[in-house]
C-alpha cells in the first residue's frame, strides 16, 4: 500500500486490528527489520510499518533537498494522518527512534505512547557522527554491494552481524534491498544534521506520553543517550537488553515482543 507525503510516495504494510501502532525502521534497512514484530503486535494492534523515504519500496528521490530531519518527521506525520485512527503508539529504532521522538515533541496529540529503541547515536560527539555519516554516504556512492562489504568497519552494525552466520546473512539481505543513493542521501542530509538528544532536554522534560526506552547492552553508540532519555522524559522506563546489539528486536525477538507488549498493557494501551 502507498500514500503521498510531501510529494514522495511511501510504501507501508498493515496488519491486525485495534489501536494503531506505527513501526519506524533504522538506517540502513527498511521495514523488513520488523518482520519478527508485525505478527506478534498485530494480535493486539493495527500495526503499520512503513519504508522511510529513500528505503525499501518507498520512493528514493535523487535530489538532496528532499531529505532532511524535518521531512522524515513529516513523513511519519503523514502516515499517521492518512490512517485516521487517532493517536498511535510509535515505536522506532535508531533513525526511526529519532523520528518517533521528534514526532512526539512536535505533534504530541498524534502519539499515544512511545517506544524508543537504541536512539540517539552520535549525541556525545556530533562532529564525529557527521564524519561517520559522510563515510556512510561515500561508501554507498560506490553501490549497495560496496556498502554491505564495508559493514564490518562500523561497530553499530558489526556487533549484530558477529552474532553468527544467520545474523550476518540477515543484515546483508536487509541492506541489499535498499537503493544505494537513498542510503547516501539519508546519511548526509537526514542523519548528519539532526540535533543531539541532549539539545532537546527542555522539551523532553515536558513530554507526557508513556515512554519505554530500549537499548542493547552492547550498543555503545546509544547507551549514554538512552540513559539520558530515560532520566529526562517524565516517567520513562529504561530496559537495557542483556547481550543485545544495536538491533535488540532481532537479537531476541520473542523477548522484545513480550516486553514491549507488556509495557503497553501496563500503561493501558492494547490490552495485556
């Protein structure tokens, strides 16, 4: 299924009935990373997982001006508005977590609850993060095969791939499905310019939506930012996932599903 957002065609999948739950994927993969979650969450929710602009089956514009942090949040806003179900649970990981967080800050009436997974990478050292994003972009410019071959250079992705051959193959398949120019333009114009989570402190303290912050124990890029988010958002809960990488939903899908659904049940969304 598709919808239009700021002149860009976005592809999404939908499953289940009940309160809306929107899943926003990480960089540099598409909505396929949520495959272990969709059927489990669809037992209690109307689940919507979409490909961000530049990824998967969504449109990947060639113009740099069509990528930015604000446009990525606008896309999420358009997805929720098109569904017309009222406020939704919004669950995002990494890039998707930043989108979810900024959507809740700009449009709190659209968000019923938040699940922020491995969110805030680069917040400790924005200069180094921008340099890393430029490295992503330059590598992707050589093609998606070159980008996949380079994944081992970046701990954020390599920690998951080193769990075993099945995990390495899964990560490769998820990345290979993405257009390389979408990866490059997103890295350069959506990821690199985003604000560190620490710059959002005053707004975070005013956020009133129930929030679960999730972070893999071995995701060194996100641990400090995750603790900051949990300490700053009123009433937020922190779940550090033992033994997990940057992708706890893929490391331990059954446990992830159980904990997220349990949290939502405890805050009165989607039953128990």
